[in-house]
């Protein structure tokens, strides 16, 4: 197993027990000083119903022989949420494989998917891979993400823009929250494709170029980012409060469709209409359809 995967497992399990106190899990305080915050290894082992030696082996990065029952016991002991439970299982699966696939998700968007994007005309929609590369958009999606395309013309990527884009703090209204979320989602992706060269290059770039990313990456947090609220400050129409939903494409595993809807009462619907009018005056909107 790759040393990088062992390190990932160690950092994740250590960080999860470090955030818990004995009182949170129903254990009495013994009055002795703790060298590091959180639960001790023997306390996690006790809660999970396994030996201390076995837990130490797991935390050192060896999940290859951990059964589903053991993983479930660890999840209960460490009070993992849904995203963390998925991440733990993904780490275990990666440990069991002799070699994790380095194949990147598909980079080409099918004509059918492009027509589907074209058919969404009243609200932004876009297609991404697990690394947050913008692979295709409808007209409003391209107009909405124009600051990203301007800052990152060779590889428009929402996560990369959040950390490295010149307009990022102006464009992302809740910049600090999304800086945290993007790092957490990329960490989940890295557990599934930890030897994928494209993903590794992106993570190395962000670690080298962004102190914010380094700080959030170190936390070992994970998240799902399935739906929620995104607030953008567009240079042409002002603030857009948009609810979003994401959908995995069964016909193209690894690709995710995101659709935005104006948040009721926020005024975003009228601003989206003005954004559409502006888009028609721009060269990227002249075709009236999905763009890559």
C-alpha cells in the first residue's frame, strides 16, 4: 500500500479522535493529564470493542483487513457523520486494492448531455468532474462563471479559483466557508483516486500556492456538497443567492451536473434575467448553448 494512503488514514483517524472528549462519549475523566487533545487510543478501542493493539494498527494506516463490522464500530466510536463514514469505507477499499486506478474521469461531454444543458435556459447549469473542473455549461452558467474563466482561462475550476483566483474573495460571498468545503470534498475524492495524476497535481498546486488550502487540508475534514446555498457577487449584476442541487450522471461515472435556482425572496430571479441579457451581448453567448 502506498505510504501516502497510510498517511491519509492516520491523519483522518487521529483527527477524528482528537476532536472528542471523554465526556462526549460517556467515559469518565481519570484525572490524569493528556499529552494530546481528545480521546486516547485505548479509549477508542474500548468504545469500538476491539483490542488496543488492533486499533493502533488501524490508526497507523492498515485498514486492508478491517471488516465492515469493524468499520461500523469505529464509526460509532468516533461519532462519524455520513460523509466521514463514506470516507472511512473508501479508505478501506483503497487499502484492499493492490493498485488504485489512476484513470481520470471522462473529459469529453456527450452530445446528449450538451443538449440537456442547452434545454435549461432560465437558470445556470454546469457539468464538472470530481476535481471541480468546469467541463460544460449552459449559457447562464457560462455567464455566471465568467470571473472564473477570466482568472483561469486555461483550466477553469471552481475549487482552484476559490484558492488562487484573483477575483475569488469578491466573487465567492461566503469565501471562507467554500474554501473549507472544497478542501474537504477534494480529500474525499483523493481517497477514491489517490494515485490519479490529475488530482495529485491539483492538490500539489493548491498546497504550494494557498495557505488557506494548506490549513483546511491539514484538518482532514470531509464533506459531501450535495445541495445547499451558494452566494456569488457577479461584477455585472451584483449578488446572486442561488440554491443548488447536484446529480451524478449514470451515463458518465465521475461527472456531476449542478443546477442553480434563485433563492426565493432574494431578488436573484431578476438578476439572473439581467445576466442572461448581458450574456447575449458577449461572444461566449453568441451560440446560445452549452460551452466547453
